C-alpha cells in the first residue's frame, strides 16, 4: 500500500508552533508509514510566492522519492501570477496549486482569483483551498462558496482542505462534493468530532476523500490515526490514504 | 512501500481521562446514549473512562451531576467526574455528593459559568478539594492563563489537570507545565507536531494523561499517535492509564 499525504507545509509559523525541520518531517513520515508527502510553501519568510515555490522545488529535488511539490500563488501580486503559474507547473514541475484566501481577506469567489482559476481551468489542474467554517471568521472559504466555482471552472479538480473543519462546515463540504463531481475533500483537522471520517465516507463517498495531515501544524501520526481507526472498510482506508491522491494527481 | 496495519488496537490498558455523556439541547451528537458511548469505548479498547455530564457543563451542574451519578453508579466503564460551578452550586450539597459517592475529581469551567477564577471566588471550594485530595480538571479554553497560574501556584498541594490544550494555547501551557509541578496535561487536542516528545522533553512522564474528549473528538487517533511515538511500554502504560489511576488515588476505579 502506498500512503500519500496530500496536505503539508514548508516554512516556520509561530502561531502553530510549526517548524519544518526536514529530518523531523521525515522521521514523522516514517513513523506514520507515509511514503510521500505533498508540500507547499504559503508562508515563505520572503513573502514572495516565487521564493516559496523555489524552496518547495529544492526540497523535492533533494528528496524526490518522499516529497511531491505543490505550487502557491498570491493574487495580491496579479502582475506576477500567470508567469509564476507557468513556471511552477512547466519548469519546477509542481503537481497542483494551493490557494489561501484568508491572506487576501476576500472570499474565494472574489474576482481577483478569476485569472488564476481561468488559467487552472485551461490546464485542467488540481487546486486545493483552505475550506473552513465556522472556525475561520470572516468565512472567506466556507465550503458552499465552492459549488459555484466548481461549476463555472469545471475542468479544475477542487480539493476542500479540512473538509470544512467543524461540523457545520463538514455538512456544507459534503453537500458541495455531492453536487459537483469535481469537488474532493481533504481530511486534516484539529476539530473533527467522533464519526467525522465515517460521515465523510458515507455521505461524499470513499472515492472523494483524500488523507492529509497539515504537517507541521499537526502531527501526521494523529491525523493518519483518524483514518486508520475509523469504522470504515480497509479498502476505503486504502483509497483515502493514497489511491485517491495517486489517481487525482496521475502519479 | 510500507507495512502499515489498518486494524489498530491499543497494546496497553487504557483509562480515558476525558469523556462526556448525555444529549445536548442545541444539536444531535453522533453518540448521545450511555449504551452507545460504552460500545465506542469497547471498540476503541478503552477499559474505563472518567466521565462528566454535558448537561452539567452547558446547562446546570447540579441536575447534570445528579443524573451522571445515577448513570454511572453501577457501571464498570464510567467513572463519574462532577462539574463544579461555585457561582451557583450549594457548597454543602456539592461536597456531600462528592463524599457520598467517593468522587475523586471535579471539573471547573470559569468562562462558561461566568465567574473569575480567583481566590476570593473559589477559595472555600479549592480548600475543600485540597483537604479531600480531589483533583481539578480545567479546560485551557475556559480560563484566563494569568488567573490559572496564580491559583495553581497558590495551591501546590492540589493537582490540576489542564484539558483540551490545542496549538492555540500550546506556548503558555508548556511554560505553565514547566513552572508548576502540580499540573498535569490531558492530551485530547495536543496534536502539534512531535507534541508528545515535546512534553516528555520538558515534564515528567507521570504528568501526562491520555484523554479523548469523546464524543467531541474520536477516541482512537490520539491512542494511535501515542503508539507510534516509540515510547517504552512503561511510559505508554503510565500515559494511557496508570497516571490517571494514581491521580484518582484509587486503583480499584
């Protein structure tokens, strides 16, 4: 079985006591049984998305069997975005795009994101976006906002990070995934109540759920434990832990 | 390729330091009966659980506590923990129930119950808990850190268990644990990266308690985490059950 962690970060972040010290990253991946981790850098110390993507690429080159690179762009710099997307996917060979509207302080369906989505639609890429409700205020990424986007930009495969996070958000996330074939749900969360994974699987379907840990904000051993100890079939666990991601990213 | 086992069960005895039972008035929980809760505990390999009433926490301590006592009285699985609301409870009534039913731990929730966690408000209660060697559970979301530090520092022969510590409070919780040896940490929301090693590097292993916060969190992921931290069987046993047994002063619970 190949385990792929869909959601991880590079960089340090004090609020979360997050430190990306790479040997510790690898140690925890090994202890969790994770073969490969998708890594993005949305809080590079330079504040420059290009530098963050370079850092991701550097780590992937150093550990090509362990890490899968993920691009990040910020619509705060619209004049740079398309060039950087072309470079990130065509030169650095990063595999999907992460966006984080909380930085922008505008909802995910704000028009400032549309050039990115139009580019993504033309390239039929995967985009993962933070999707959380009611944990984050204001609710820039509440899951129901993605339905309209997924219908309009229907060649993009949308991944809702955290599957909505809290129960109210999970209900919206499941509803969005049921309405749109191109919406998938990622599992990392420090909020999920008893039965969360079982709920996601029974409502959205085991083919639509992707295991992610959000390391180094959360420990992958705790997060993978949410899948391994869930009351679902072993075949569903295998899909969630890696098969679905491999299929989504054509790995 | 890895050899991960998809069927996990704990290797040691587990005594959960933090579960709640009871229906809620504002939403339907995935598990809301005692029978269902015990089934979930069994499935997770938990042999006992320190249990408080959600009604006690969110609505009224006295009526919730009374109901909890009736539910847990003949249970092999559920060990009662009373919720103490010093702003509304009768001291005589609360202490007499603690004595009658040999209650070994209580839970306080200053923010939810709208009272300052300061000596002029809680001294008489804390002094009684000290005399009876009753430990105090308090959620770190429920208290001002400065007030908490002051009360714990002034009562060093009372054991305080800090529950539900999340990465949001991790910085001050770690410092408080390092400074005050009469504090313990319950692990239900302690999911920060390498968080178990961080604790073991800074405080005695005897001050760490497994708790799940069930049903607001699942029981098993944190147990899985603990089982994959390369801990000795002794350390794992202390965290999963023995520390709690010792804290409750009652190996027979």
